[in-house]
């Protein structure tokens, strides 16, 4: 792969860093109702030495901020004077959704990770998608997209990549396995065709997601998992010193696909299984009770054997809403 990190100046938005420097700045995504700029923060670190350009962002979904804190911590371990390559980092990419403390932007209600390649003349989320894909393809050799369960779900620590047949697909697999989790989802799922990681991998950029955390709060273990992933991947790419502290080769539990499962009834939610459990088809996963306390549904696993990757932790639900994610073993 070409290395885009070997540049005298790395510049995104108002962040401009010469060799051996870090710069913080802002990138304009649009305008608020009062016509002031709607800007997202961006950090660029231009290493003194040659190496790849690594793009990292958190909060593509605005309520998934475990990765934001992990980014701050990982950056403390990066010395621009010894870094090999460049980092381009957005700690809260989808800033409109972040400000609203929710998964999607209140401006248009669209899910950023489902609308790529976006549209430069479309609504806010489509514009953000277009700009993000353009910038990643222009500036990055590798991309890491940090996610979690947001306000309503808890997500076990796993990594996800697009199992493309090109060289970038192989690079993505190596990244996903170097991150540190033993749970790895090698996706060819049709419903993720319009995800950024799928599209940039097809375009020759190694890409992956780290998933961990949620429940609308910061848990130290979840932040640490994201931080460990970032450090491991910078080591894997040779950008900083040290060996990745990854799961041993034989220890990976590979998944070939995953998807949400849903409840039919509305009410109070009680999970019946633990995150990371292996469940059989038909196994009870979630109990739903109506407001008189009667059990109105037991949601069972539609597939199996499968790994419980996410479960609804917010205590109530509408009927027909997602209540978890199951990953099918390879
Ligand atoms: Zn997400």
C-alpha cells in the first residue's frame, strides 16, 4: 500500500501540523440555525519519521463516547518526534448527534453508518458521510472507527472488518486481530454495504471497527478496551514502539455475520443472558413485561449457535425495536 503519512505538512480543517508536530483544530460540517459554523474537533499528529497515515474517529454515532476518552489516553503515548507516519483523529466526528446526546443527528434523523457514500448536496448526515469518505480516501492508508452501545445497549468487546478479497481486506483482518479482542467479525453482511469501513476497504484502505461499551456512561473497562485497541494497532502498523498485546492466533472466535434481533411487544426489558454468551437457536434472551407486571413476551434467539454481541440495557422498549445483536460463528 502507498503510505500517505510521509508529508511535510498534514492539514485537515484548521489543524495543520509540520513534521514532528501535533495540532488541534476544527473542521466545519455545516451551519447552525443562527448560521454560525457547526464544527467538529480534529487532531493531526505529523510524525517526524515516515510511516502510514492512520485515521481514527469516535462518535460516528453521537452517544458512543467510550472511544473519545480512549483517544485522549492513546494520544498521551504518542510522541510526534518519534512517531512513524501520521495520525488524523476525530474524537467526536458526528458532532450534531454528539451535542444531542443521541445516536443520530436531530437535523435529519439518519444513521451515518448506513448512508455512505453520502451526498455533498444532501441533508446533514449525507453531507458528513460524503466529506468523511472523501477525506479518508484522500488522507489515510488505514481507518479505525470506534463504536459502542450508546445510551440503550451494552456491547461486548469485539472487532469488525469487511472480509474483502483484495489486499486491503487482508490488511483489515490483520488489524482486527491485532486490536486485542478474541471476538472478530469478518463481515460480508449485505446490511453493512453502505458502511464506511466496507466502502473504504473495497477502495484499498485497511479498515476496521472496535465495538465496546455503552449504557450511556463511561465504564473504565470499556474505555480501557478501546485504548488498548488503539495502542495495539499503532504498534501493529509500526507507528510506535512495542509489540501488539493481541489474543494468540488459536484463541480467536471468528464470526461470519451478525444482525439485530427484535421484540414484538413493548414494555419493561429484562435481559436473561450475559454479553458474550454463546446461545442456541430458540434460547430465551429477553423478557418483556407490560405495565401491570405481566410477562407479555420472551424474545428467543432467531439463530444459533451464536454469540451475544449486544443487549438492550435501557429498561424499556417499544414493540418492534431492536433488543440485541447476535453474531454467527464461522
Ligand atoms: Zn455505533
